[in-house]
C-alpha cells in the first residue's frame, strides 16, 4: 500500500523556540512501553515511524525514548496509537503484547524539556490539530519539528506535550545524546499480560475505548 502524502497542514518549524521550558525533577516517575528487544532505559537507535522520531539521516540517527506520566497514556501513545477511532469494530491481538515491555522509570537527574502544551503552541501560532493531533500521514512533517528542536535548541533534553488520546496526562520524548547516562533509572520492566494489575488496567482501557481484545 502506498503511503499517503502529507496534506501540508503542519507548518514549518520556527527559527527559534521561545516557549516554556519545564524541568523534570529527581524522583519523578514515568511509564514507558517499548520494544521487547530494548532494556527499560535503552534509547531507540532510530527505528520506527512515529510523530517525532526517527530524527536525522539514516547513518546519524538521534537515539530517542518516549515516555508518559501515566500507564494509561503510555498505552494510548503506543499500543493503541494506530487504532482508527472511526472504525466501528476495533480490535487488538493479545499476542502482540509479547513484542513489548512496560517499564517504570524514575528520574535520577534533573531533565529539561521544551514544552509543546497548548499555551506554548499558541505562542508559536500553532494549534494542536496542526502538530499534536495529526494523523500518521503528517508524521514526515511533524518530525521536522523535533529535528529542528534538536538542532537549534541545545539546552533542552527533549520535548513534552499533552497526550493526543489521553490528554489528562503528559507524553514526552527524550534525546538520547543529551540525557546523561543513568538519568533515567529502571524501577521495573514487565510484560503487561504477565502482570495481573497491569493486565487488568489494560483490559479496562480496551473496554473503555471499545477495543475488542482477541486471542
């Protein structure tokens, strides 16, 4: 299937990012859902196709890691990310949970993130639906923003925004070449379907969003 071309609704990134910077304090707890092949605090070396990654040319990719404030947001930002809300019958094969792990991370050193929350987007003259709420066909253009941030804003170690599908929680992405070693420590890493508590929370999210879990 041929990928759909971007529509052009994502504006070009600004020359500078004069918006709010937020600090992640030591002790902050984050949730990360990641490929089973990666350790909990290991950055993605540049694989995949997401809103803000990969960044850079193939041989010089910036390592990145997504995380969220809450387990629920992490699920919607990863596992349920590509489900079409307009589809009357939404399914997710439980067998695919074998391919991912859920890690709880604790911030061990202060981290500085550039904010892309709605008030900060307003300062840049951009609406959420032009950057955060866009569909995957726009990802080639939204990735220009993270690439520009990494290139032009050397004081920050990543970016933060309100989760598209779970807006009561923050989602974030870290630049692996800016985060000091050990700044994100792993509290735990488990398979979601092997942890009774997380499996129950995962099923509750599927029920809430009308997603049928299939074997």
